[in-house]
C-alpha cells in the first residue's frame, strides 16, 4: 500500500535550490523517505505517551519499526543509509523533516 505524499510536500521539495543528481544505490528519494519518517514519528509518539522513559520502550519501538519498513518496502539499513546521506545536506534534511511535520499536521487537522 503506497501512501500519497500531499501536494504541499511535493511543492516544498521542488522549490529547493538543489541541483539534480543521481542518488547512490539504496538511498531513498526525499519523497520516499518522508512517509517513512511520518510513520516512525507517529509510532514513537505512541510509545512516548504510553511510557515516560525511553529505556522502557526502546526495544519495543525498534521491533515495531520493522513493520513500518516492511510496509514501505525497505529495510532498516536502507532507512539508516538514506538518513545518513541526507544528514550531510543540512538544508535538504531540514526540508525533509519540515515536510514530514507538515504531513503529520495535515493528518491531525483531518482527524479533528
């Protein structure tokens, strides 16, 4: 099941001043990475509400995140490599997280 990235996210990413380049193998595009981040943030938020201390839910969160990776057709390694790749491009990483936050806010608005 593929999720559609909201139009606002695509516009935000397309307005960046990045040059077009070929991504290394196993690196997710920004558009692929954002829904994964959104799902992981929602999952982590759930665990934070249930348990107040990270040490109480770290292992459960890690094992639960596997289903998110499977749902998106990637591995944890793909996700980590992609995040590491984009972390070297601070402006791009900022846009990715900003788009993820916008997506979460849109979902919250629709739920109300």
